[in-house]
């Protein structure tokens, strides 16, 4: 049976398509500084992101070793989002080789979408700032539906909105959340080794791990027999 590319490929955003950790760190540390807490190093933030701003802030508060009040979280999240919104692409950039590979897949008719736990408006703004938005007809964020990853409906809705089929789709991510989402949706999943994960990438249970976007097309072809 000939190997073919999947009809639909859905990507996570932060840590998968774009290295957003520096700008997320700056926004997080604006919150930490306002609260009189120690700043969180960039390398630590890379292992904290992936489940939304609230969880990121909670993890950062826990990491400072001082008690915190849940009643203040909404205010901290609002401050974080305000700072991040104003500086969303100051240093964030697509990972090496990403844009070239995406354009090649799109030119060959592969439907591309984004399924992220970042708020939809901020996701669209980031993709616009980086000139990636035209490549993704569908972008579903954390607030696009009443549910989000790891709920499989978040991924399945993205595939459906693209006009695709789950049986001919692949998820590309970088974290346990992405793998759990794809597994629950019965969709093959490829993870990148350069993203944001608190678990060693080879322990996430993905179908394949890639170290560079140059390896993505081959990875898609390798999982393709499961889709035909």
C-alpha cells in the first residue's frame, strides 16, 4: 500500500509551531514582580506552559515557595493577559524550518489547523503577527468551545471545521496534553522534541518524535498507513 500524506494535520501552537516561551516568561514575570515574588527563569517556564495562563501562574506561584490566595488568581490572570497581549510577538518566532514545511504541505493540498489551549483571540493575533495566519483556515483556542484539550472534542471539532476526517488526520504537539487529546480522539500524534513538556518527550507515548521540522513530512508518511 502506497504511503500518502494525511488529509488533515492539526498543530498545537505554543512550543510546537512557535517558540513563545520568552514572551510568556516576560508576561509571567510582570505578574511575579507586581506580587513581590522572585522571577521565574525562562527554562523553568518552558516546563510550566501548555495548560493555559491560569495553570502557568499557579505553577509559578507554587515554584516561588510562598503561600498564595486563590481569590487573587483572576486578577493575576488578567494582568498577565494584558501584558502578554501588548507584547505577544516581541521575541516569539516560528521554530526553525516550520514555515517552509507548512507552506509545502499546504501547496500539496493538506488541510492545516491549530488546536490550542491559548485563548482564540491571542492565538489569531500571534499568527497574524508572524504572518502564519493564512496557512491555517481554522484556529480553535481554549475559549472557542465549552471544552478544550485534553478533551478530544477540541481536536475533533478542529478537524471537522477543516472539512477533514479523524481517520485521515494527524495531531502535531509537544506535551502530554496533546498526546492525551489525540489518543482520546483516536488520531495519530507526532511530538516535537524541542517544545514545552514537564515529562521527557520520549515518555509521552506519541507515535513518533521529531527533532526538526525537516523530519515532519517523513513522520507524516510513516503514520499514514494507519490512516488508509
